[in-house]
C-alpha cells in the first residue's frame, strides 16, 4: 500500500483500488504500531475513486508524508560512500574515521532534520551559500514505529555539503542540518516486510533541462540492514510518535556539484520518484 499526504485529504493506493480519506493527524497516524494492518482496515470505509482521479489529486500537489517526526540518518552504510568520504576528508586527516566506522559494529547515526526543515515533493531543497561542493544523497528512508519496528519506506534526499564535512568531520551538523536540507516522498510504502535486495535506487540530476549527473545502486550494496539500523537508533532513545530514518547512500556523483536551478530526481523501485528543484540559502 502507498499512502500519500495530499494538500487536502489522504490517498491510499492498493494493488486494486484507490481510496480517498480525510485529512489526518500524521503525528498520531505514524505513531501507531502495526500501521499497515490497521490502516488497511480503516481505509475500507474511505471513498473509492478512479486511477485518473487519484493521479489528478497527486498532480495538484503532495506534502511530505510525515507529521512532526524527527528525521535521523545513517552514514557510511555503502562501500561507495565510505570511499567517497575518505577521499573528501583525507587532507583534514579524517579519512581513517570513515574506514573504521564502515567496519565497526556501531554505525554512524546522526540527527538530520526537524519537520520544519523538510521540503515537500516539488519544493526547493537548498545548498548553502558558504559551501563549494554540494550533492544530493539518494536514500531509502524508513518509517519506524515508537517501539522501533520498521513498518514503511519512502524516498529520501539527504542534501549534503561535502566541502564543509570534508574540511573537518566535526562540521557534520553544519554540512547536514539547515533549512531545506532534506526532502521525503512522494508517499510511504506501508509494509512490515523488508524490500528485496534487488530493489534499485536511481538518481538523475537535470541542469537547464538536460542530464547533468546520474547514478544507480541496489539495496544489495548496503552493509547494514534496515532493522539493524533502527535497533541502534532506539538504543537509549525514544520516539513517542515514531521517526523517519535515512539509511545512507550508494550513489556519489564524481566531479560534480549542484547549482541553484538544478532539478534532482530520486526513484526507488516500488515506492516512486521524489523530485525537487535546487535553491540556495
């Protein structure tokens, strides 16, 4: 099931039908256990609409499928990310940090964004004016319940300043956390089963309407599994309304930096495509 947060109302898409529901309290909604099963039962009473009607509602605008949940992130979960981070930080003497965390039992976890810093699908994500090297990071993003169980997935864009992080790993919060530093959507794929390792993640960046950079990976390249990352996040931490968690990137464009006006498209099999133009702040 795919759950969309409309500008007015809620859309649930199943294999056989489209159901239009009321505006919901997404703090309460995503703060429930066994959400896929419960929502499927409750949505049986929603209005059935056609596929054309559903596509029209989505075209009118989507909101980030979340309430006030925090977004956290995991780093260096793909070998490609480990290598890129080592290269960007070698002059600052931080290269060994990334190699060590890739092989360690404890993953790198960090706070990414409050809801107010998250851009809706179709809205601008930002690069920083004081940064010279900026990239989007396409990431499978987990919906995690208050008890720490993964019960859904969405597409995430973890905007990152590689020049700031590369200058000193201690600058990570400034490289990662700022207004418009993240986007999630277009929907939440609600299911408690893990996605197959063959699931593809694709990145396309357009500049003046033309391809400027692209890349592709699969979940098979992840060193750590989604529930493992969730378990580490919930050690000595609580999330009463649940949370979202980006799981790291395996796509790092070489010799490329974003510019204001670019368009970032991130697609994940089974979920959909998240598209955002790029601004500067």
